[in-house]
């Protein structure tokens, strides 16, 4: 049978038969990255090969709210019309924790005329990948995804705490790269790796990160759309495995005060379809002009793309000085204090790492945005600044400090809107505005502690 990358519907049916699947989870990633959709009996899935959902389902906020008026409804019809969903056979995976044989398949969203819904996250990433294909380039990415394991917490007013491991104790100190600290959660990670193997997710290295209970999983490099799907599946998988071990897995950018935030660092390079070689390197092994232009594009457009890399109010708590997260758009070789890093690598593996993106970012939107920045850099031949060879934390902040500031920059950046799609930018920014409005209704403990009796 062909690899899943080139699955057609006949091969999909054969795969479902071989795995004796009786139910299908028909999934659509929304703007948050939440899996929306329906669960269908196998027979109905086979007969219909698709389903319908209201188009606003992929255009709502993390609270489940929709804008009540404004430009949002210039894009999304107020009559609440349907999207027509088509399964992508290449995305079929078993659901390893299901009692009955169940498959999960990601669907693409189309309108009644057969065109991709422009504000669906998967559509946006397809759009950007098509721009690279038109230039004869294959983008290659490799995400590094950080997350925290935390003790089960059912009261949102209570701070999160590290979970109890096999020793019966919680972590209280920094355990970066500690093998024993990872082994504290062996039963959980055995399940995670078992689930990933059954789902054929190409996860690579697992390490313990700096924070108490903070982990990182690395993915093998591949095409952006397939890897965004894998990150989407992986988040579901880790959350499910953690629940089965009486703890939570969270991809919040800054879940615990005083601990480092969680990122999704994305390594990226471009391969020529004609030669099969990395276009970031010249024949003599030196860095190419495209390599520098790509960095220049990231430097110019990352500030405007921050609402896609740091999509929530909480995201900006991570991006502060000396917290293992960048504060600016400096670039450097083998320098982890910068926002744009070039790891030491052979000419064939020369790549650029965007260290700005948070773990809370929608993987489809984040990959689309970082690729868009680099694409614009090459197309417009944008030269980067001089390489930073020292501590970038000694420099000034160059990134927006809040979601409100980031949304304003995104709205006003015409070049990104052309690449990502104006309709997507409209829907995305309007949804984020209502999320921020919801947040502003909440009075925090800090306000009660310091303002109640002193102002």
C-alpha cells in the first residue's frame, strides 16, 4: 500500500478495513487549534465522504464566543451557512485510547462553490505552501514543542502546581535535561510513545526542559502541512494520556508564575524542487543570499505576525527578559538569546529557527505565518541586520508587549495580509478582539491584593 502521504480514497477504505474501524472522528482544527467536528459510523462516513458544519465553527474564540457585529460578518455570512468538509485521506490515524476501533481524519473546509474556506487554519497553511511551490521551493520545518505536566486542578482560581511523580514527590527545583526527572513520569510517557507509534506520529527526542514539570518533544523535519497535522494530533494525545495518569498536560505559554514559559521553536529551510538541494547554502557551502533574505523577512514581519505566534493575553507573560524566551528580532549563529537563531549545521542542513512562537499557537497559523515572513523576505530581497554575537537580552524590546498592540500591527500589515489572505486576517483579528474583551471582564487576584485598600 502507498504511504499515507499519497493516500487516495480507495486506499483509505482499505486501511479502515484492515484496522476494522467502526467509527470515524471527523475533525476540523479551529482558530484555537481545538478539534471540532462529528463522530460518524463507518458506513455513513464511507457513503458520504464528508459532512457539513456551520462556517463560523472554525472562526470562534477560545471561549466559544463569536463577534456580534463588525467586519467579521463581511467574511462570514450572518445566515450561518454551511461549509462542505472533505476528508484528507493522508491524515487518517487510529484513536489508540478508544474502546472500539476508531479512526480520526482531518477534513478541509470548502464553500458551496468548491473553494477552500479562506479563514480555516488548514486553508491558510495550504495557501502559503502553494506560494512556495509556485517558486519551485519545498519548505521543510521541524517544530520543537514544550509543555508542562501539572497536577490535576479543577479550580481555575488556584495556581497550577507540578504533578507528583513515581517517587511520590513533586519537583521543586530546575531539572533541565535530567533523565531521572523524565523517568519520574515513565508510565505516562510509555503511554505517549505507545499512542504516537500507533498513530504513526514522527516524534523524535523527549527531554526535560528548564521548568518544574516542563517537557519538550521534537519532531522530525517534514513538509509543513503534515507536521502541523502531527502537532495537532500530538496535543490531543498528550492531554488524553495525562488525564489517564491523573494529571493535566498544558500548552499554555506561561502556566506557572516564576517558571519559564513554553515555546514552539520552528526550524525551517527550503529545498529546490529542481535540484533537491537546500537553497540556504551555496555550492561552496557558504550561506546563500536567500538565507539572509529569509532572515530579513522574519526580522521585518515577525512583530506584525506576533498575534499569530502569541495569540492570547497569557502569551505575552512568556516574552520577557532573561526567561529563556526572546524579547527582540536579533539573529545569530548558535545563540539562544536571539529571536532568530541559525543552528550550527552542515550546508545541506542549514536552517533558521524561529524562537518567538509560543506553544499555545495554532500550529497551522504559526507555520503559515513564519513561512510567510520568510517568503516575503526572499521575494522582496530584505537584508537582515548585523548578526548578534552577544547577549540579545541586553538589547531593547522589539516585539509587541501585549495582544492589543500585536493585533493593531497585524491589521496594518498589508504584505502579510496579501500572503495569508485578507479574509483570514479579518476573522482572526476580530475573534481575538472578543477574547481580549472577555479577559478584561475578569478581576485578577493582583488587583484585589494591591488596589483594594490602597487606591
